C-alpha cells in the first residue's frame, strides 16, 4: 500500500468514526458546542467573546497534552513551556523578522516541535515519576532562559512589539482561531482513531507487548511527543495574538498544573475529555472569579472528587454521572 493509499484510508476511517461519534450522546453535545462556537460572535461580543476565544485556545492546549500523556502515557510537565516557546517564536518571527503573522504562528508550532526533541529523547528511556521530574526540570530551564535573555524576550515585563494577526479585527481573529483549532482537533482525532492511535494505546498499556508485535516503540513515542508539542506551540502563538502580549507567567509551572487539571477532570483517555475538562475548569475559574482565591479551592476539590470517583474523567465515565454522584453520597 502506497503512502497516498494509506492517507486516503486514514481520511475515510476518520470520517466514518466522526459520523459514528457525532450520533452518540457525548458526540451530539460536542456538535451543539461547535455550532454555538460558530455563532458566538453573533450571540456575544466584547470581553465575553474574548473569553470564548481563550477557552477555544485552552481546549487545543489541553487536548495536545492528552495526545502525549493520555495516549502514550508520558506524563510531561514541559507542555506549558513548549506552548510558551511556540508563542515566543511566533511573535519574534513576526515582530523581528517581518514574517506574516499567520505563517509565524504555524512556524512557532514547528519550532516548539523541534525543541521538544531534546526533552523527548531522555523521556523515552524513563517511566513513571522520572518522566515528570525530567520534564519539570526542562520546563524550569526554559522559564529561566526567557527571563535571562530579556533583550530578546522582553523579560518579566513581556514582549509586545509584534503585528496583529488580522489587522486588529476581533471577529476575524475569532473565526481564524476557531478554524485553526477545529482543524488541529480533527488532525489529532484522525491520528488517534487510525493505526497510530491504536499503537499509542498499546504502548501505554503494554509497551513490551507492543514492541513484540513489531512496533518501533521509541519512534512512535517520539513522534507523538513532537506532534503534541507542535500543536501546543501553535496554540501559544494564537494565545499571544489574542492577548497581544507574551510574558513569563504564560509558561510558569502553575499554568502547567492548570492544563493538567483540565485534562484529568475531563478524562485522559479521549480528546473529548480535554474539551470537557477545559470548559468545566475555565468556566468555574471565570464564573467564580469574584470569590478570589476561593475559586481555586473549589476546582481543586473538584479535581480530588473526580480523581477518586471518576477515574476516567467526567467525559470518560462509563456510567451516568448521576449514578456516580449517588455512589459518592452512598459510600460509607
């Protein structure tokens, strides 16, 4: 079978699975959410539209982390740092080198993917807590480098000298973000419902068995890490153009914890889990903003409850959530 035949088969398989999943209960919810997303500029405006745009970008970041952690089992703490690398690369390429902003955003993803390789290579030889320790160390190194090289990055005060993505038109920016995020979500979905995703799940569950079946486990894990990191880099570029500034807090460990919480609450075993978790955590954070730091306590408690009683996440639970809640209150 030629590469073109493989591509055609993969596209056909992706379309078939999308149709099947859209008819399910969860799938129908995502279809409705997608329609509402398309209509958002008509339904809301100003600050609320900016919040929706932030949520869409967060969904892309969280799903790209799930692509690595949920499917390959590599629990990386460097994802926020790679997200930031994509952002810095995008704005510096546009601001300092005059590259068109949209092209710079895509190239930012490429840069994040390339720079993820030195992080991924040692991770391929590790498992469990050691993966977290190594990736956390890399994340801290990247954070410190951003501050040290302030002449390039703007340091703690941030970098703002870059052109806008679509001439400052917020509605046009929204639809560009929506289209690019939707495309990359479909790309991730397509990879995961075809052979690549099957091998990824096999590696997560039983790497030795996957290797015995003739799969090049290190190559698959490296490829998955690079793809997830590149997608996070694109999300970082979009985020920078949305808020019109890029600064170190964007890549702090606290940001990484937020991404992880979204993935765990929604469910690590599906792309839909990332979408669901991002909506819940971001919605709670914004809806309860008037409560100050107490809102962090609330969604922290939610994370504990989900971890104990919804081990596959809210979107990945095999039982009706009401049954799970009844089980929660009936346990002794």
